[in-house]
C-alpha cells in the first residue's frame, strides 16, 4: 500500500563496517530494510556506505567476498555507524577498529552493532553502564568479559546513541524501529510487508524460542524445570528439589524426562552445563578451572572427564592448549563418577 512522505528530503547515511567473518543475514536484512524504505517513501531517505579495515574487501562467514567502499576513515558527524560481526568476533575486534570506534564516538557519531559486534562496542568501552544485547550463544561469554554492561536477552536494544542487536533477523527489527521513528509506523509496516516479515518484534521481545517450542514438548511442568536448569548452571539444583518446586515426586520427574527427552533429568542437566562450558571455552579467555566453576563443577578433574565423555576431547584441547590429553588432575577421577553424572 502506498505511503505518504512524512518528512523533507533529508538523507540519513549509514556506514556499515564489515568485520572479518561477519554474518551475512544480519547485514543483508538491515540494508534491505533501508532500501525498501526509500522505495516506499519515493525519495532517498537513507544512504549507506560499506567499509572495513584495509578498504578493499571483506569476507562473510558464508564465504562470500564483498567489495568495500573505503577504509576506516573519518566520518561525518551525522553518520550512523553499524558494526557487523559474526564468528570469532574476538580476533575480528582489532586494536585499529577499537581505536577508530572510540575516535568516532568522541566526535558524536551514533554507533550500532549487529550480532556479535556488540563485543567490539564493549571492548571500546562504549557500553559500560548501558543496556545492550548480543546473540544468545555469546551471552555467557560476554557477561564474563564485560560485567559492567547491562546485558539483556531481547532482540535489540537502543540506549542513547548506541544500538545493539542479537543477530539473525533482529537487524530487520532494529531498522524497522529506526524507520518508524524517522518516518512513521505506516512506512515501517509497509517495509515489513515487502519483506514478507509478518511479525515485527520490539525491544521487549526475547531472542530465543520458548522452552516448549525449543524442545518440541508442551508440558508446562517439564518446561518450568528446564527453564530452572538453564538459569542455575553455576549452582545446580538437585532433581529432587526441582521436582518439589513443580509439585512432582522425583520419580514422576524422571518419567517425564524419559518419556519426552529420552534421558534422565541428571543427564539433561549435565548436557546443559557442558554446552555452556564449551561456549565459554571457545569464546572467552577464562582458564579451564574458572570455566569449570562457572558451570557448577567443583573439581576441574571431574569436569575434564565429563567433558571428554560428552565431546570426545578434554577442555584443554578444546581451548587449543598444548597440554597433554591426560592432564595431571584427570587421572584422579574414577569412571564411576562419570557414569553417575551421565547415567540414564
């Protein structure tokens, strides 16, 4: 449906910074929303440049190479920078990029981050004391690295001159919010309609599917227990207490898990803790002992054994350490301990 022009022909420029191994979906969704806004309005409300370190090209995580419009040069005061992150954001957040972000921020430029690029904003110190969000897979690692950031689990966050998104299609939601603010909700709705985007999310919407949808089971008490497990990784709660909290006996809870998830509550809980540990090992510089403690293991050697039983390698090797596979602590843990944790 045609929309009426709501503002004079003032063009707002976005500068997209493509970091190494950036996520294509987040970048493409954001740019396309701006393109469609121009089409709906009938004038060039938005313009954009694509830049990056070196000014030549940038490769996304899908392998496609993009030609850049320029290097990390000085921008106009009214520009809006959008950092585009992806996998291995730590190595992509170079000192040159951090220095450039700080410089442009001091000059008053608005700065946003798509997907994992929130890490770069935090590294530059722009998120201390502010609300922000990041992809759920990077949530725990980010909290460990940047405790002064008020991290949310919503699809996007706008706090003053900074904007952050959770990745994926959340960049569309952010741009629709920007378009609605600049030119009205009718324009944003028309853009969403063109994108076949039937459910526009706000900054109050959670980025993850609900527990019942995620596990494919719509049993309220089971979902409540799993949600409780996900929020008590560092200090695990016993299955008997979990069962009591939802008005079940331990045996009833055991039957629920076996019926719907083909595993015991204890094993499911262990898998959650080990998955969290793997994320921390891959995405932070935390040492193995601190990762173990953060995931509810009081014994590093026990952690090592359980980790190897689940992933076929030790935490030390996962981290890329040169330590021997049979680290000194691991030999003191009996197989019985592991079998107890993984028992079905």
